[in-house]
């Protein structure tokens, strides 16, 4: 009898453990339903706990109100990891959330600036403030000091440079800017292009007045104007009849390219002719 009771007890315990195990497995396999909504942020309510946001779905459905606890992961274009205070009404938003009874709880919010009109500005840089984000001011023909935000997503272009930063721009530079109007009168730059202020390529004919091999050459023209060009390993030196090298007084023709970032010229080719009267 005791043996039968012992066996029964063991079977009972095994059955209970099996039920618990199955229940646990079911619980893991069937979490709270996860849903998504994408649209426009229409309200940020920080007067409740936890705070809440209201989203107008892009498909035109009913507004979705989501609780935003401290555990919600928020990212925003141009900022990266963000907080609720970084968000603004009319932002574009994609939310992943769970349903907990009557509440919808945000798990992840991915936010970007509102859809905006793009504007082109061409003018002179009047001011550059490097910060996070940075701000440049542009004097155009129609308006002075147009403020434009430059953030980590702005593409900066400087002829001659593969990668440009704001350090390659200076007040007085001519620029062409494509910007999005986030709110009336508030612009964020998509592209900032430096406009070369002088010819990108030049040719000078004259006499060598200074020369440092592998470093630079200075050429003086007929009217006495001097031009200095950098020399590097890419500079090609061509010796014409009577020339044995580059020397002070030799006649030369220099073809050079301008680096807009530094406003200097580098000699691409130097054609050397012996000085008059030189054997």
C-alpha cells in the first residue's frame, strides 16, 4: 500500500511539473502582442505619469495614444539616442508598442523631422557657429543672415576634398545650400557646397624668381606680378631645349590647380626653358 501511495505521489509531482513547464513554455511563446504604427506626432503629454504621445497614423486610421515609460527606446534623426524633450509636434514617428489591457505602451520610438519643403540659398557665409548642432548664416541677394542648421546628416562638399567639415569653410566663402524648412523660417541644411571663388585651374608664364625643389616655385610675369605654386610628388617638370633643370631666371610655363579649401595652388606641370642668353 505504501508502495502504491509512493508511486502515486511521484506521478502527481511529475504531472504537476509537466503542467508548470508547459505553462511556462506557453507564456514564453505567447508574449503581449507587439504592434506598429507610423505617422505624425500630434501631441506630447508630459502632465501624466508615464508621459504619453498621440500619433495620427499615415493610413488615416484613428489616433493612437501611447504611454512612454522610462524604458522606451527613443531615437531621432540627426540626434541619435534621444529623450521625449527632443521630440516635437509634427515630427514623423514610427512606434513599436505592446498592448497591456486598455493601455498601449511604447517599446521603441523612431522619430525624424517633419516632411518639409526644400529651399536653395546661394550667397556668402556671414557667420559660422560650431556647436551641436552648428549654425551658419548666409547673406543672399534677398535676405541677410539667413540662419541654417548644420547637423551630422548634412553633406558638406568642397572641391578637391573627399571629406569636408565645417572647418574647411570660412566667413566670406561663397556657398550653395539646399535646406529643408522645418518650421516657417527655420531651415536645416541637407547639402552645403563651397563655390570656388577663383578659377580652379590656371596657367602662368614668366621667369623663375624663387625656387625650392620639391616645395614651391615663384613665377614673375612681364608686368611684375608674382605667383607662387606648391610643388609635390605629382608635379611634372618638363625640360625644354637648353634647360638642364629649374634655376632662377629660367623661363617657365606653369599649369596649376587651385585647392578651394586652402585657397592655394599646386603646380601640375612646369615647362622649363633656359634663360635668354644661357647656353
